[in-house]
């Protein structure tokens, strides 16, 4: 990864098949990406279901150990599990805001991708990523979300609104399909 600032024109991008996106990231982009990851990737589902599952087990164990009457046990479950789901949603929003705070100083971004990888240039930083850094991707109505795999939490967000040409979204999808597994 190249973290030097400046013009990335020295990097490898085949201009014949390259696609360019220009955009300014938003916190909503990261929130959409994390929600999609929570729904469609195995690690995201595990992360999203962990708190409600722990709440369910904790209430059940506590109720059994305290010999709580059935109505108390049921009321406790009815209250604890939704609160745990709410906490999970709040946690995703907090994580999205933190991820955005990291990239917000980059300002307006320009990403050029081809079959070798992507070169991304912000107002203060530039970096090159080979497709082997990511294992899979998913697509939402507004984003391409690149994921580094089940064990790592690496997430890259690419808003479709940054497409410079009508066919750029389809061309990027084709590049991603050739190089990554689609979820």
C-alpha cells in the first residue's frame, strides 16, 4: 500500500479498462455498508446476533438460577432481547461514525480501478490496493462494499454516486466479479 500523497499517475492502471469514481465519503455510506455486511456476510451476521444471543442466554441462566416464575422470565426476555438488538444497531452507527472520522480528512476522493487493483487519491493521501487485499464484495443500491474476509474487519466503501459515466457502475461490477467473490 502506498500512503504517499500526490498524483498516483505512476501507479498501474490500465486506462483501457479502468473505471473512475469521484466522491466525498459520508457517515451514511459507512452505516449502509455495515448494515449490509451485518445482513449478508457470515461474520457480519455473527457480530449482529451476538448481543441478542448473549442477552437470551443470560436472562435464561439467571432466571433458572434464581428460580424465577415463568411470567418474570418471559417479561425479562421480552425486554432484554429488543434492548440488545437496539444496542447492536447503535453499535453499528457508532462504528460507522468512527470509520467515517478516519476518512473524513481525506476530503474529496478519486478512485481508479482496473483488473490489477485500485488507486485512491484524496486531498491529503493516496494509496494503492491490490485486489488480493479483499476476498469478497457486496452491493447495495448505493454502494459497493469490499470486505477483507471473515476474520478481519476490513471494509472499503465505494459510493456509486461517484461514477463519472453511466456505464462505470457496470464496468466496476464486472471488474469486481472477475477479481472477488460476490456475496
